C-alpha cells in the first residue's frame, strides 16, 4: 500500500487501483470537487512521474489514450489545478512521492500493462446525474437525456424557445471548448442529421461559455458523461460519429486561436472592451463579472 496525503488531495495505491480523493479546501478546482473520488484501475495507466520544484513538486499520472472519457472530452484543455491526475506535493513529502512512483512503476512492469491506446473506456466517466456550465445556461444529463436550460443572459431566441431537451440517442458527438483569451468557449452537442449551427450563443444545442468563472469548466463533466455512452474512438462506428469533419464543422481544433497581444490586435481589444461595457450597462454582466473581464482584456493591451 502506497499513500500520499497532501492539502491538494490524497492518492493511494493498493496494487490494483489508484484512488484519488481531491482536497476539501476552498481552493480546490470546481471540476475536481464535482468529480469527487476516482478509482483508476492499473490497466488504465501508461505511466507516472514526479516533478520536483523549488517550492513544491508535482505528481502526474499518465493515462492510456482513450481510457478515460474525461480526458477525451478535455483534450488537454483543463487547467493544471483542474486536472484530477496531478497532485501538488510539498517539499517535505518528496520521499513519499518518489516511493509512490516506484511502487506504481513496479506494478506496471510486473503486470505488463501496455502503454498504448485503449480499445475501450476503462473509467466510467462522471457519475450521473451530472450538471455544469455557465455563460448563458446550464447543461444536465441523467444518463438518458440531455437538458439545456437558459438563464437571463442568454440570447432572446433561446429564452423564447425555452429549455432544449433531447435523448442521447440523437447525439453523434459532443464538443467542449473553454473560453480562451478573447474567444468565448462552448459546450456543443452535434445532433444526428443536423449540421452544427453557427455561434454557440444562437445554437439551441450549445452553451456559450464566457470564461468569467472557474465553474464554467464543469461543462466538461457533462461532455465526458455523454462521451462515455457514445461509441469509443476505436469502435468501427466512431468514424461516423466521433471526430467526423462533416459533423464537427465547429471542431475546437479548427477555431481561430485567441488573439495575441500586439499592435494588430489593438482594435480587437478595444472592440471587446466596448462589448463588455454594453453587456454591463444592459445588466447582463454584474459589476464583479464586468471588472474581472475588463481586467483580463486590459492586461493584453
């Protein structure tokens, strides 16, 4: 039994499973709080590493590609403090972290666990019912159906049509992209027989994510829970339902990158400030949300 207990959380390995319990403090990222305890089977692991640092070190678990629907949904876009497979280790616990790594690596060698892609999900994904999101609404999933509920910040067309509800059987893909820089993010459901429809703020099958709160990242949990019930990427059906360019017209990889600071972006930043001012004056953004977003833009000027 190898165990390491830190403020950031607790990891324990019993020879077959790594149990991950997130920290309980207010600094724990909302994604990790909502996930709760995770049980990662040895066969889902590709490796483990400990990275020492000046003030603290970091333990990292590397999972096999395709083994975890959460990592598939996040596609490397979770912030470090929201990644459940990273643990901050205080310097006085370096020896314990190194022992944990040795025990896990030895088990991987003895059990001859392959480090290549998995042909099925080895973790179940977030427990259902699950909900998350922000921006212009909230997404929820009970294992059978998805429901998108709009708030008062949503476009008039969305509020006028009411909540959107549909069975998972009608979903062919799901895309999560957090807000980055000046670009909004989204949680979009690609529906059978329907092409992705324009910007997320007008799409009744998408949440528009603004990046004004860390809680918006919880939308990835809904995406992961749905992905866990779609064909695995290695499935012969996945070519038609997962990552198909015909369906993924708004794939995150094809979206323009956030504007980088520079003279060519000055007008873009000014336009963004004007948009934020209009949202604030109209009451869509609170004083706190407006101040946070304004400071983020000003830092790029």
